[in-house]
C-alpha cells in the first residue's frame, strides 16, 4: 500500500485506468507499471491497445457498503 501511495496514484479513486508504453520488440502496448494492490482493487476488462480504454481497476470492499464507515458515515435509513 505504501509503495502504491508513493507512486503518485491517488488511493481515493474508485476507478483507476492503466498507463501504457509501446513495446518495440513485440510491437504491442504494455502496461507501464503494475496495477494497484489486489487487496484494494480488482482488474476488470481488457484493452486491445492503449486507446481502447476498457481495462480498469475498480475499488472493492469486503463488506456491504452500509457497513463500511469510510463510504457511508451515517446509518442507512433503509
């Protein structure tokens, strides 16, 4: 987690898109850096190239959002 914070990516984001670089040897686009920690984000989708913008990492919680105090600070009326 600390390494992810020091990389400059905001950990408050719920959705993170990967950065790509072009690999000249394989003639394809590759993710420039490893994605966010798997304990906080789940990888979804795929990209055919850097312009597709389908692949992203979405934050997930292990409990219902009503029980996560960071997300819902007041009790749910429902």
